[in-house]
């Protein structure tokens, strides 16, 4: 499977104060969600975002739909999104 690049890079805060990470593909989003997500308590949107990256991997949704799911999860969990 090829990498599913986003049209616009998303910058999200990390666990380290004052640091951000660039997310520019559905695959990088999956890694960030599973291994680096800074929120200790997660909501339903986080679970939806995890399902979205799997759906994108299976070709059922677009990479841009994953991007929107990540933004929604970040907002719900209080993870700062730089720009949009």
C-alpha cells in the first residue's frame, strides 16, 4: 500500500511542553495516535480516529477524512492543533 499523503500538514502538540509534531499522512497519524498521543484521558473521537486510520489503510475512506478525525480527536482531548 502506498502512503496516503495529506494536502496540508497538521501540527499537533506532543507530550513535551512547547514541542509540536508534523503529521502529513494517514500512516504517520496512525503512529502518532498509537504511540505518541499526549492526552492521558481520551474520548470517543480518539477511538473514531483510530478506526479512521484503519479504514484508510483498507481503502474505505480518504486520507483527508483521517485528517479531520485527528483534528476532532485533538479538540476533544485538549491536544493543541497549530493552524488547521
